[in-house]
């Protein structure tokens, strides 16, 4: 995933899973064995590749070489996706409320729905995962292996479900619902900030910076200087090898290997939150927020139609690219967004943090009342003098006097003329309205035209 949101892929591609999706601007991606999943910056989910068990989530089992939209009409309706994970034959999504959704094969119980393959062999649409040890918990990260899945909750605990053939769930066995992993071995007394899953092994980084691993180890993928499988977490050795004297800030696993990224990892810390804003309708407004962290965190703006206590949703970056920058810019705001709250979400390898929300107050535009369409007869060859009354009231300034073109009392020519009226309050909020005036030909105008009478506009024929 490149910084600009474009995706590149490489490797075995007989299912199209490595195809670079044209036009997709992603915020999160994950590669499974035969398919790929991405969360786009506009809030939609896409997947491509093998779909034998519905792991693309588009309510079919038809493979696709190009991204298809994951069904968002069911469990994902109204949700903002903050993370994705692709297993061998299943997919997972994590929303901004810390809830998990799963779809694809349930052959090894990896959907975590409490259902067995005999009753739910697979699901081609996302379903909410909220049973077992995840009930009432807030999930901060989710990963998927070949037969198992892991979730990290905000209290630093690991939860697992699926099938553990080699100890990758911290035990040997299976569970159709999430269970909290026992904090034994090198994990005893520690909390976790990062998790990762290979096909048959698992990894974690603890708050004190230690890297742990457990599960299958036939190729030394646990990094503990042995090839012994482990049902309890062991520490990845740093006494020798390239990890000596370094700090691991991110890990990931393949089928029989593990990869670590070293550096000085620092979780994002918000240094400046946006301020509340009050502006007139039809004006522009901006909100700014900043955060520190290593790696430098990405930023994504969200809005809540119900104020700071409501549900926040990602702002579409296709229609508003500033939603992926430190300064959110809104133009031509209307009274419809009065009371909306806006916040910035900062994400790096260590954590996701949120700025304090800011509330937008939009001063409504003046209310203007114009007449219905006016129709009258000409009083002479030049048309007719037409008078009308246009009024305006405003919550800030009270009664206002609109300006209309042409004005009341002007001579309107024969035919239809549009009258455009405008009024602006002291805060610069403007309302516009229009109506038509139609002047019909009459005997007076006909006679005047042929000089049969000396009538003029405004006089009796």
C-alpha cells in the first residue's frame, strides 16, 4: 500500500489476487492465500481473487480479477471500516466502534459465529462477530491465518477462534466463538499492542517491546532458535541475529516464515484538536488537527450528524480529498450540517487515536418570501408597470429588505420576465429567490402600437 492509497501486488496470481486494482484508493489492505481485501478511503470495502466460499463478500461465489464491492447493506450498514484481514478462505473487517465482521469459509470455525460447518459452511456476506470473550469488548486489531483468527482488544488481551492444529491459538483444539488466550509462557503478566498471524503460527508485540510467537515452527518461523512447535508464547530471540539491539515495531507472518520491521515505534499522540466553528450558511470553513508518532500517522476525517456523541463516519475522500489531510476543508456549508461534529483519526503501526471532536454551527440564511408568478395585461406598447412585495426575516437581524432585479414599480415588457431577489444578513449569509412576471398583450397595447390611442404604461387605455 503506497502513501497515496494505490495498491501494488506481486507473487502467485492464478486467481487474480495480485492484480493492481485500477482506481482504488485504499486506507487498509490485506492479502490472503488466494484473494485480497481492501478498505478504500471513501469508506467502501472491496475484494478480488478466489471466491469459492464467498470470501469476496459480494453475495456470490464467483471469482473476480478486479475488485468487487463487499456487501454493506447487512451487518456493515452504516459502519466505518478501520481495518481488514484476509485469511486463506475467509475475510474480516474491523469498524470504528471496535466491532468485527466475518465472511467466507467456516470450514474450520474461522468465522467465529458460534455456528459449525454442518449448519453454516460459509457466508458470502459479512456477519457480526460478537460472541464469546469479545462480548462487550472493543477490538483494536484483527488478523487471520489459515485456520484461525486473532483479535486484540483495548485492554491489551488476545482473543482467538477457529482451529488450532499446531498451537497457533495458544492451545491445540478448536472454538466456534472467540476465547481469550491464556497469558502463559512469555506472555504472562504482559499486555499486547500488536498482533499478527501466519498460516499456522501467531505473533505479538508487548507493551515493553518484546516480540512473542507461538504455533507451528517446522521452518523456524517462531524465531526462538528451535524448530519445536509451541502452544505457549515464546520470545523471539534478540541475543543474536539481525534483531539484536533493535526494537520491533511491526510483524507479519507467511505460511512458514515471519517478517519484522524494526525502528523506534511511537503510537500517535494528538497535539492539536480542531476548534468549534460558527459560520454563516453558504460560506467555507476548515478544521485542523495534528499528531505525532513513528511511523508518522496517517490522518482521516470523520463526521457525526448527531454531534460529538453520535456515530462517526469517514468523509468521502474522492469528493473531498482534504479529508485525508491535516486540514479538512468544507465549502458552501448549509444549515443541513448545523450541529455536525468533526474529528480526525490518526493511525500508525502502533495505534489508532482520535482528536477531540469539534462542532460546526451554521447560521441560517435569511428567510425570504416572494410572490407566486404574476400575470397581468399590458397597459401600453411598452408593457405595464408591475408592483410586488418581497419580504425577508432573519434570526440574527430581524426584518431585512431584499433587493430585486427588476425592482417593484418597474415597467415590465410584454412577455415573461424573471425577477431575481437576494438578501444578505450582517454575518454574510445570503438567500436568493426568483419568480416570474408575465405581461400579456391587450387591446390597449394593440391600439397604442397602431397609434389609435395615446395610452402609455401606467395610464388607462
